[in-house]
């Protein structure tokens, strides 16, 4: 009888573990790729790589986009930590990853992570 209870207990633990792994993988929900023309505005360790992009509402309006991550291929192609590139225009392809994180109180927060995957000087 104790062997049977132990086997049932092991199967329950395995089932909960598999469900936790599946739930963790589902937290990373979406990935989207976008290409824009932008002007390099500099690099700061706290904010990342800053680019000025044309605003969606107004042709004369510019928005600042910050990219916290850049692929190694992009860093080999262009030294984005150099101040000499400030004001230069680039065609940037980046991916947006949307994911959720749950805090210690059980609340889920949705975040977006922007990563430059390709860059071309204009």
C-alpha cells in the first residue's frame, strides 16, 4: 500500500513540474520584427542605445526609442558606443518580445524588450 501511495505521489510531483515548465514557456508570448529609419542619438549605460524616429501622429514630431540589447553581429558592423555616430541615419531592424512576469504577490505585468537585430547606415 505504501508503494502505491509513493508512486502516486511521484506522478503528482512530475505532473506539477511539467505544468510549471509549460506555464513558464508560455510567459514569453509574442515576438514581432519591425524596420524603421532612425537617427542615432547616443548611448548611455542606464538607458541603452537611443534613436530618434519620426512620430506616428505628426511628420515633424520625433520620438526617442531606447534599445537595451543589440546582437553581436550589429555591434561588429557598427560601433554604437561611439559619439562620432551621433546624428547619423540608420535603417534599423529590431524585434519586440512581449512577455509577462509575475511578482511575489501574484500580479502579472506585461513587458516589451526591444533588440536590434540588423542595422544599415543610410
